[in-house]
C-alpha cells in the first residue's frame, strides 16, 4: 500500500469519526478565542499608549504657553516657576513605554503581569509598586485568560493524541495486524505514514489559525520575520510530540496501552516536570522579598535628611565632579539650598545600589530555569515564544533599564542646571523636551 493510498484511507476514517472532528472543532474554537485575547490586549495597550502620548503633549503645550505669555506657571499654583530647572522638567511629562508587539496575538507571555508604561520623575525607580510581579501562563488561565500559546503548548499535544490514539492499536485489538502485514512492507512505516497524515492536519490547522491571528493585528506590518520564526517553532514543537507519540504507537499493541502511555508522557512533560523544576528553583532560589530595596526606599532615604550637609555635598561632588566648577559652588550662601534641592539624586543612587541584588537574584533564577531546558522542553518552547513575541522577562527588564536611564537623565539635568543657575526660557524648555523624552 502506497503512502498516498494510506492518506486517502485515513482521510475517509477521519471525516467519519465524529469524536475526532469534535476534537478538531474544539481546538479551533480555543485557538480563535486565544488569538482574540492576545489581539484585544495588543489593541488595548496600543490605544492606551496613544492616549497617554496625546495627554502628555497637551500638558507640554500648556507649559510651553507659559513661556510664550511670559508667565511662570498656573495662577492657582503660585509656587510653580517653570523658569527653574526643577519645575521645567517636572512640567514636562516623560514616559517610558514598553511598546506592544503585534506578535502578542500569538503569545501574551508576561504582558499582563508587568506594567507597559510609566510616568518617569526624579523619584521614579524601575521597581516601583506599579511594576507588577511575574505570574506564569497556567496561573493566568485560572483567572480566565487563555492565549494562543497555551492552546499550542498544552492543547495541541492533546489534539494529536486524540487523532492518533487508535493508530495500530485498533487493528491489534481486533486481530487485523496480520492482514495489515500482507498489505504493507513494514508496520513501522505504515504507522509513520498514518501519523504523518494527522501531523499534516495539525500543521494546517495551526497555520490557518496563525494567518487568522495576522488579520487581527499587523503581524506583517513590521517587516520582520517573527511570523515565520514562530511558525517554525510551533512546527518543531509539533514534530517533537509526533516523535514521542510515534515511538509509543510503534511499541504498543492496544488502544488502551497507547493512550495511557501518551497521556502519561503528556502529563509528565506538561505538568510534572515543569512543576518539579519550579519547586526546585523556588527552594534553591527563594523569592526575593526585596528587603534591601524596601529599606533603601524607606530607612536609608530618611537617613539622608539626618546626614550633615557636608556629607551630602561630598556625595554630590563624587557623583558629579563638574559641580566643583559650577556657579553655586563659588557662592557659599547658595550652597545649602542647592544641596537640598539635589536630594532626589542621592536617593536615586541609593535605589540603584539596592537594585543590584534584586537583579542578580533574578538572573540566577533565570539561569537555573534555562539549565533545565534539556529535560523540560515545554518551558523551553514557552520562553522562546515569549522572546519572539517580546513578552519575555528580558524584554521587561530592558523596559526597567529604560526607566532608569530616563531617571538618571532627569536628575543629571536637574543638578547640573540648578547648580549653574540656569534660567529656563522657551528655547531651553524645547531643548528639555527633546533631550529628556528620548528613550535611546
């Protein structure tokens, strides 16, 4: 019996089997639902960023109008003086965005758990309370969110299991294998041919759903190859399960035996191994309670007020040696006020020093998880998919680093211009807008 003949026979069996057709239908519905969840989150974040940018620009135009009209600020807040560096920078809304990727339609990843925008001020930090902690995809499912990656990683193997569970086993249970031997050259090649048919069906379904997802978001608009890379990743994942199930089908001689072994392998790789790795990582690398971070934000910052002015002045000189030649440094009468106005710079340094331990703990934990990929394939595929959809931990770490860059830039501008008694006019304010709102 040729391969094409096997495919034709298998197709007739497939379209007559309501159980398999219902499984395919449920898989497609779950895939469509997951794609819409991803697309909805993408459009929500994209729209929110546009609204924030619009409001921020309106606020900047309002501040710019003060310079045009010769005012120093709003009449109901007479303490605001936009001609000073502090109020000029404060009145320039500055945001750091984690732009959503259109590929998010295929994988939400950690996009729901981390903040994707932040208003950055002198006092901001990458670990403020609005930067949420990580939650894994299966935990999100419990709260009602199911994305396309969950459908592929967890439901696709189940679909394939349902489609191939009776391959060879049904013939063995009914005593037809001797007859099959007379029709084919090899039982193994016959099993592989039948399995290949369902692998093709699964790949077609997967590709169709992916193209449908590309309609929901501008996946092809960026000009990159993310779509192709994700499809290749999904195909490799499908082949991985096909090989596992093919080995089981060739070594089993009953439907019950084949089904139990396939279900066992699925449970082992989809839940038992990831859960064991998670427990091992949690035991060896317990969650960072950020005690050092909290102490720096609370106790150590408060201690700055109690430090002698000379100590704070020395710290500022160490951070910014150029201040020694500033205008204020030559006038002792103005020195005390300048040191006090630079308090946020010292607080920012305390926060940065405390972040080192938190980041190192996260890096150690990620390295431990990565070392388990060779026996923990689903976690490997999930994290690779997160990287391709720009919803990985590292993407949000880069977002946090971008926040710190903007904070540093604001504080540097504040301290240098304050100590040099810079008077902010319209041209200087436009320079602030250009300099401080750049994310690179």
